[in-house]
């Protein structure tokens, strides 16, 4: 059975793709719930990221990323117009 990589609250976005790119305008937020672990990486711009269960917040700039555990909710807000790459992590 295939498990969704993530689903975005309010937009009903779900995918089983290995890679997805989000374009966020400055101030725009997205909330995702991880179906399985994935890597969130800023390709352009700057984003603020909060991960459920993690006491830290992350400020992502180009080429910076954060690993999201399966089952966790993540909220990303663009501090500037941003491109955010979401890539599934291989399970060992």
C-alpha cells in the first residue's frame, strides 16, 4: 500500500510523488502533515519553518533544509518570495 508523502491542510493537496516544488509569495503560509519522512529545502528566497514536536524553529535560506519525521505537521511561511522543495526520504 502506498502512503501519501504529505497532505496540505485546507488545500487538500496530497501526493505520492518523490519530489514536489511549492512557490510561496512573501507572507504566504502552507501547513503540511507528513505521511512519511521528507526533506524540506529552500531553493530560492527565505522561509520560516515550524515542525510539530520540535522545540526549534528553522529559518531556511537557499540550499538550507530540514528533515521532517513521518506523522509530523509542518508549517512554512515565506519571508520573501520563495521556492520550497519537498523530497521524500528513503526508508532504510
